[in-house]
């Protein structure tokens, strides 16, 4: 579905991406991990076309994204949705209107169908009867649910998750992870997630890749990733979760 070939990006003298090569399998959930400040969120912005690489190519289902502009770029973006760290809700809108916003803006369904579609999606993410509330009245976990509902309501083929459990306690983070996985199974979208939640991400991801020094240094199925012998992988996992990395000869 998504392939990055030799993607490079610098901001002035700061080099962030140093030739990223990455293939995202269609219909699966791939999580990108790595130390803070290594460019994981920058990578997501390249995948959705919010940034253009200095060098390299970004392919989405056979279309080279980095060469597109204007209407052609927007057509490809219609296949995407994104869940931000903060959920990025409109404070002046109710939960219902936040979820309905993309349907109305893009005229995806007739207005008479909006209530049915929105309420169905709110029920799916566990927010039945909450449509009248405003973001200020919601907990952090509920805001994430609204953000997920708004992403899903567009019926995207690809959803990008940028640290979806930031600011949540471990129990609520697990709830959101489980919800993402459940919705992935129901809708079958291709998912790319950036996360620091070690080891939680191994139970919900199909694939895990690690970004360090501006490159993807390792990628493997989630159940195999903790056993990789790459020294940077082992060090990162050990630091993040007090030594979860499995011995090579285990």
C-alpha cells in the first residue's frame, strides 16, 4: 500500500530523515518506534503528503505522492485519515458535530444520513449518547475515542496514528489500544502508528519498525521484533521497559 524509497528531509542544518526505506503492508497495522526526536512524526507527515521530501520517493498504491500538487494530491489524501496526539477536536463543536464535520465538509453522505452514520460510529467507539457533549466535558480517553470516530467516519483506506495514547494512564492507554485493534479488525484499513508504548504495541501490531539516526534500522512481525539481535533495538527495548528484550538464544 505504502512504500518509501530513500526519503531524506532536513530543516536547515538539522538532518532528520537520512534515506528512509520502508514498506507498509496493505490491510495491516504497522507501528513505528524509536527514541524521541528521531523524526517519527515527520515521517507520518510525509506519508500523508503534508511534507515533501528533499530526496526520495513516496508511493501510495502505485502513485508517487511527492510529485503531486493541488487537486491530484487532495485526491490521494481522501484515502487517508489521521488521529493526532491531542485528538485535535474543535472545542466550539459538540461531539456529534466534530464527528459529522468531515462528512459535511466533503459531502460524503446526504445531510439526512448524517445522524445515522455519526451515531453508529459513536456507538462503535463506546460513546453512545455522548453526542451532545463538548470536548471540555470529556476525559482524555473519551477525546481519543471521538478523534477515532471522526477518522473512521470517512471510511478511509489508510489511518495514521501519531502517539494515540499520549497523556493517558496505562489502563486507559490499553483501552484505546484495544479499541484501535478492534476497529482495525472490523474495517480492515491499513494502519501506521507512531508510539512509545513498549511493550503494549507488540500485542496490537502486525509489524513493528524502528527509526533511529534518520533510518529504519529494523522491521519485523510484532511477535518476532523483541527477539531481534540488532544492538540498537535491544538497547531501546531494554531502556523503555526495564529489560523486556529477549535473549538472542532464548
